[in-house]
């Protein structure tokens, strides 16, 4: 027997669609809603980036960015998640001080991770539309994919920016953060399926 959350979680639907399913009856209202979600996703990421703790020996700090990026991408879906992270990237590169530690521009060595956010949000959003955030196990797998995409872009960029071997860049920009990533993964594996259950009860 299907639970209410399973019944509401129709194929191709992400969390934002379920929560707002009663709204946006016209194309204009739908576009306005999507714009608000994109701007809100970018702003949430910018706020999370200010939760920042420097890590000795590396130019990459511990922040709330990654968690926010993956939550935004999963909740909004690939198209809106990508748009939110593209807005975050472009506004920050243009001077908006909402990268980690209030930074802006694109000269920082960790800028590659911000580039990775765009692809990661699209990846986890695509998986979410296939049910990748409906159970703890699926959510954990989705978060793993998102983190892997961020590192796949950010670590080589860091190696190029610092002019160091790829292995050294991984030691600086990935290894110190793996435990924190695991904790964020566990948190997401609890939060997202619980959100689906709550949506089911509301329905």
C-alpha cells in the first residue's frame, strides 16, 4: 500500500513542485514563481557561504555552501537549480560579496568549486526528478553524486590556480572536507525524505 507521500510524489516532480502544486495556474504566475525560487536559491547559497571556518594550510574554508547548493538543486530540480547557481556565480563574479567569507570576483583559487556548484545543482536536480530524494538511501546517493561533481571541477581548478600537482590540490581542497561532507550527507538523508512525508500529510 502506498503512503500519502509516495502518492503525491509523481514521476518528474521535485519537492518545490509538490509544495507549490496548488499555485501558478497561469503561465505568467508560473514564471514569476520560478523566478522567485531561482533568486531565493541563490540568496540561500549566499547566506550559507557566510557560515565559514578557515582551514589551516588551505585557501578553501569550511562553509555551508555545499549543503545549500545540493539542497537547492534537489528541491528545485535541474533547470531551476542550475539557474539559481548560475545567478549565484554571475552575481558573485560581478562583485556581489556573497561567496565564502564575503568574497567576490573570480580570481580566488576556490572559484572552481563555485563553477562546480552549477553542474552539481543540475545533476542532483535531475536525480531528484527520478525519485533521488524520496528515501534516505537514494538521497545519500544523490548527495554523493553532487559532491563528486563539485570536486571534479573544483580540485583541478585549484591545482591550476595554485600551480600544484592534482594530488596536492586534492589534499588541500578535498581531503580535509570529507568528514564534513559525510555529516551533511546524513543530514540531507534525513531532511529531504522527511520533507516528502510532511508534504504527503498536508495532501
